[in-house]
């Protein structure tokens, strides 16, 4: 088997590799171009795969952002969940979890004052 044997790679893998061809050695570039030619893969095909990859990356980034809701949004959501679980604790035990409330309150004070110093 030749060191630059691209026959086992998929068409999409070859298109992605073509985008990075300048980083390949000259022999590898020639082998890649020969394999693309053998498969009749055109520059238009390469561009289409690259555009699909960009769309997929943008969609994945959007999903991550929507999932996280931003750091402030996530902090607010976590705070709501904490208050909910304090209420559940009170209903079950008949008393508040004062140590948890105090620690949570101190955490918010540190976050807010720390953020003010950053601004």
C-alpha cells in the first residue's frame, strides 16, 4: 500500500483534505489530486462539502448557545432550581435549609461584587 493511498477515504474526507492541501507534501498533493480526478470530484463538489461543513458547524454552535442560554441565563436558571429545591426541602422537613441558603447567598454576593470589579 502506498503511503499516499487515498482510495479508502470517503468523497467527503477527500474534499475536506483538499481544503488543507497546502499543508501536504508535494507527493501527497499529487496523490490527492489524482484520486479526486479518478472519482471525478470537481471543485464545485469540494465547495459544496465545505459549505455543508460550515452550516453544520454553525448549527452546532447555535445549539450549544441555545442549550447553555449564556452564562447569565444559566446562572438565573440554576438559581430558580435551587429555590425550588429549598421549597421542596421545607415541605418535606418543615424547616428551611439555612446553611444552604447562607452559602448560596454568599456565592451571589461574591459573583456580583467580583463582576463589578471586572467592569
